[in-house]
């Protein structure tokens, strides 16, 4: 049962990861920005690029929550240490709580410290700028 739940969560996360680089199927806008991600409790839009990066240099982290949940970043434009949209993607596995929409990396770190989730190894490195969401839909 536990292995099946972990496999299902991983599959949902991989699907979520693949969607990170593509506009939503129902997105009426053509071109960037598309999709969304949370950082510091603020919604950002992403400019999807197909460019994978080698494991050299500095990266920020995107946590893929899976399912219908939006991904979460540990950095955003305006942060002193923001790396301009260079990301390492880590998949979240839910183990001690139901999947929940986090909106900041600190809550993810806290849930991991409490054993409620596991943060996976780096699944992908890529480039994708963040743009503050202004509520245009």
C-alpha cells in the first residue's frame, strides 16, 4: 500500500513536472507568460523554456507538489540570492499528510523536518524566469 501510494505520488509529480514547462491546455493566451508557481506566498507566472541545464553553477529550487497543486519556489525576483530563473527541480512525496497547497518553501522545509513529506533528489535543471502575477486571466 505504502509503495503504491509513493509510486502514484511520483507519477503525479512527474506529470506535474512535465506540465511546468508547458502552458495549461485551457490557457487562452498564446506565448509567455503561462503556468504559475508560488514563492514567498506570492503567485508568479512562468516563461516556459525547453532548455535543460548541466549541473554547473548556482540554482534555486522548485518543489513539485504533484496533482493539481501549484509548484513552489524557494526564491523569486527581488531576492538577493535569486539566480535569475535557474532551477533545480525536486519532487515532493507525501507520506504523513494529505497533499496540501504550500505557498512558500519554509512551510515545505518544516513539513519535511516533521516527516510529513520527503523532498526528492534533483530531477531536472532548467531555466525559466518568474514574472509577478498581476491577476490578468
